[in-house]
């Protein structure tokens, strides 16, 4: 099992300690590019006409559990996951 496969399996288990860096790796794996908006900590992951918006967590690097659920739902809906 490759590292990205392990990371995707981890994402689908809805972990409470998923980091922002891991989310960036997941979106990059599916071909999304990260756009940092000028407005504070907002980040947009985009690919073709698909967009996922979120805030970069701070001061901690841990993604909130509701956001993990939204990421999984988004990737399943867009047929990437």
C-alpha cells in the first residue's frame, strides 16, 4: 500500500487529527491546485470547474472534524475519491 493510499484510507476514517499538510497532499494527488486568497486564511483548491473552499487552520495545523467530513463528501461527489 503506497503512502497516498494510506493517507486516503486515513481520510475516509474521519480522523480527528488530520493536518492541513495532509489535506494539501490529498488534493494535489487528485490534480487540484491551491490558490491562496488575499482574504486572511482562506484557501481554494481548484481543478477545471471544481472548487473547494476552506480556511487554513491556525494556530494549530489540525483540521476540524466537520471540515474532514466536508472534504470527504466533496471528493466523493466529484468522483475523485
